[in-house]
C-alpha cells in the first residue's frame, strides 16, 4: 500500500493544529510552522495539509516539497492558498467545504435577529438602567439576498427561509434553482439590493468578485438596509462602505471579515454606531478543529486508494464548482 | 340585528389604543382611559375591549357596566384582568391568542443565538477596539425545555426545533404529543432542567405556576445553563434568581418580564453581567396594534351573529384550554 508523506503546515489560526495521530496511521507526517524559516528537507512529500489558511506565502510549499501533488486546506475560502505559483502548477487543491455551513448560518441568523430586535440598544439601555419599550420588526416577511450558492450560502438561505424570510440567491450564472427559484447574478446586485432588507455575503474571494459591493449597491440597499459579510473583506469596497455607513445612506452592517485582518485600530469601522465588528469568528464553533482533520482524513483515504478526491477546487474559478 | 354597546379601555400600553372605526361599524363604542376616574355612565354596555392588559383595577368594569357579559383582552397573558370579581362573575373573558406567537418566537431564538454566539462580548470588545477570536458553540444539538404548551410555547418550540435544537415541552399534564413527544410536567422541572442547556418560560401566570422556577430548578439548570423568561415575572422566584446569577450557580438569563414592571432602578438584575434585561417588548412588533383590533373584530362578528367566541378563557385555569 502507498504510504504517502504529508507535510502539515500549522500556525496562524485561533486554534493550534490538532494532534494528527489518526493521519499518522495512514501517512508519514511532518508538522511544520508557517512562521518558522527552517523546515526539514521534504523531497518525498506528495501531500500538504495547510492549517493556516491566511498564510501569506503558500508558494513556499512548492519549493519545500518539489514532489507535491495535492494540497488540502483546512478552510473553505482558499483565496490565500491560491497564489499564482500554485494556480500555475499541476498540484490539486481541495478545501473543507461543508464543515462550517451550520455554524455560519446560525451566526448570520443571529446577527439578523439581533439587528431586527435591537439587542445592542437593549444592552446599552440596560447599562443606563433605562426601561424603554420599543416596537421592533419581525424577521418573517423581510427580504434577504444571499450572495453565494455554495454550501455555506445555501445553508444560510435555507435557515433564513425556515425563519420565513423571503430569500433571493445570487450566483455566477442566471438559472432556475429547484430550491430557491431564479438565481440572480452579481451584475444585477444593485437591482436585487433595492428590493432587500438585508444583503448577506457568502461568496468566495475571487478576482471576479472583488469589490462587487460598491457605492451603487450600498445606495440601493439603502438607509433601512443591512449588510452582513461573513465571506471575505475583498467582496466589499471598504472605503465606500465606511462612507455609506457614516452618511446613513446604508442603515447598518455586521462585518466578520475585512480587507485587512485583524482590523487595524485606526479603522473607522470600529467606532461607527451602526456597525458590528466581529473578529472573523462566524465559522469557529466547538469541535471545528477535529471536524477539519476528519475532512482531510476522508480525502486522504481516497488518495491512498486512488479514488477521486472530494472538494477539488477549480483553481481558475477559485472555488469548488457546484455539481448542481 | 343586535348592535352591541362596547366599552373600550385604553391607556397604559407602549402603543395607544388604535382608532376603532371598524369596530364602530358594528357597535356603539365608548373609549375611556384606565387612568381616568370619571367615565360616562354605561348601563347598556355588554362588551368590554381592554387594551391596557396591565391595568390594576379591572373590577371597575363590573361596576361601570353592570350589564357586561363579555370582556375581550388585547393580550395573551390575562392574569391582571382575571381579578377575583371577574373570575367570580358570569362574564366571559377572551384573549388574543395567536397574535404574538411568531414575534415572541423570533425574540427567543434571537436571545439564544446572541448568547451562544457571545454578541454582547463582541460589542464590548468592539467598543475597546480589541480583535479577539473566540470559539463558540452551535445552537444545533443543544437541548432546550420550553415551559408552556399554548400557541406561543409551541411556536417557540417549533422554531427552535427548526434550528436543530433538541426540544422538550413542559405542560400541565403528562401526555404524548404528536409533534413534540412526551410532554413533561412542572413538578419534574428540576429533572428536566438538569438535562438542558436552556430553559424558556412561556407559561401563563396562574397561581399554580407562581414561583415554579426556584432555587432547585436554577441549580439544576446549572452554571452553564441559560434561562429565558418571556412569560411573566411571577413564574420565577426573583430573589432565588438573583442569588443564582450572582453566585454563578446559574450561567445566565435573558429576562423580558419581571415581578415588578418597569423593573425598579434598585434591582440588582440591571447590573449583573450575565443578565440581559429587556423592557417587556418580545411581543411588540410593527402592526401588532392593528392585529389585536382585528382579533377583537373577528370575535365581535361572532358575538353579533350569536356564534361561540374564539379564545374563551377557562377563568379558573387562567388560560385558554388547548383543544388538543
């Protein structure tokens, strides 16, 4: 049986790379830290397991392991790992599609409910010991557009539909979806946003998607509209967003991802009263590290048996193409 | 056709009693304010529409309108209106069952998500411009007990089940429910709470339910447990609750109702860091006043046609008995 050599790159995550004992039963594992300049020579490593998905220098994998054939990323958004060298190479890249779907969907539903029910104002009034009844809205009956038709976008859309929101899905090509009806496209985003109470971004950070939410889209979403970004910061023109939030031409936003992370202390987003800033945490729920290892392990079994891998990226597109 | 005379009692609510033009097309309407000492003589009023459900002196209806036969309350919890005189009288009492179900269920789902995803800590860290990733839990897979099998309790239970929580329903008699399986009873509440991550109170404030959540139940819910009360303050022994929250023997609580409302400024609940205090607002969403009038109007049609009324209270029980 083929016993592959696996280069596992840790570091740079909220949670350290977990013990890889189960992987070591199938493969020869060498764990290195992305921040360490000195790695052992790995001429025979054919597989890499990248824990640090925000690693700025993934091209180093190709020089450290010249025999590399497959990179598995412990994340869904793999924009950082898809460096020009890796895209140009013959190396397969797979991601962890599916692991974070429910966690992120709950996070988004929670943000929309917290906004609609004015929880932050409630906390502020509590701090002042002020009892002030208010009439809020229901989430039911509101319209939300979810940008992204991958498993995260669909799980969000399904949960918001279960909460009786009207859901519009936005993808890369116009088509009829059995579950969500007409899929709209990014070029129509301003028109879609005009009819929405909320816009949720769950799309991959591809070149094509860069800055898809700009001043025009934000103005269309409007002074009662709410933007939620759990995808990637690059989907939004951040300067336009700051301006729309400061002027009130956009009602508010909940942002879990940013152009630069951690969000720099000088960013005006921290202080705008109609913005929620959270530290790229929507996906990270208890057990997620073990789940990520399990996804890699399932694919490693396939690799060893010579079966086709799950979640293979189209490196040009920048995501796993939908089979639907 | 019988044109009834209706005494409508306004005042004392977040939202003033709405215009009753549609009611006036069917009946002779006299609107009074609960706080006003001087009402016109109303010897022929047979119907009362009580807008102020927290009114402390509903017995006044019987002296003001000696011909009274039916009181409709613009609320679901009618504990205040069920004064001893009114319970002892032959007057029918109906409530507005159904109007608030979805609003309250959304509010509860929002509170549980906000707690699980640590939104309040996120807001506090944002105020300090601190980026601190955390690993939270999912709501899916957690166990919640919902006390109350009326339409509010069931709508909450249904929504939390849709969010993949394990839901236990607690009612007044043990039985097998087609939707939620075994209904547990209040006498078992400590045993139920021991297996729960969260306990949601949506029961009516009857004498039987008074203080049903005491030290024993709170200790059973435990230091990781979370209490949500959107029912009535009297369901909880508030002193026990304060002690459990202050000592940490209970993890936290979100309270929308209190023994005394507005919550007095000297209550320690305002300042406990593991408590959310909100001002009895879970039900109040846009359009609720019109919805309440519509419910009364439907019943008034029935009254005029001599049909049986909807939502007739069992005044001894203190709520509308389930037809299931």
